[in-house]
């Protein structure tokens, strides 16, 4: 139940950030626009950190590894290095 609430809060955070980006195209008066954007950014930060606290350190580490560019091309079963140098020497 806590994990579902944490993920829901992270989704709400992302949606409020996306909504804040669309406000300048919807609201045309300066005062209202700044108020809406400020409110959405505060909501986004509050829901993000609350969701992160509820999910815990382990979930944050797991998703941080997904966002690390060094892990993007690495396969799961890539524990032993491939022997490409031997095939290159045979071809020459």
C-alpha cells in the first residue's frame, strides 16, 4: 500500500511539472500565470519528496541505476568480457 502511494505521488509530481510547462499557453495574464506556475512547482516538489520518502532508499537506488548512462547499453548477462580480440587476429 505504501509503495502504491509513493509511486502515485511521483506520478502526480511529474504531471504537475508537465502542467506547469503548459500554463503559459493557457493563461494569458501575468499575475495568474506566475501564481499557477509557482503553485504547481511547489506541489510537484512536495509530492516528489514525499513519494521518495515513502518509497525508501532501495527504490531510489534501483531507479538511479536505470538513469545512469553507463548502464544503458550493458546487458544483464554481460559478466564475462567477450573475446573479440581473438577473432580479429584470425581475420588478419
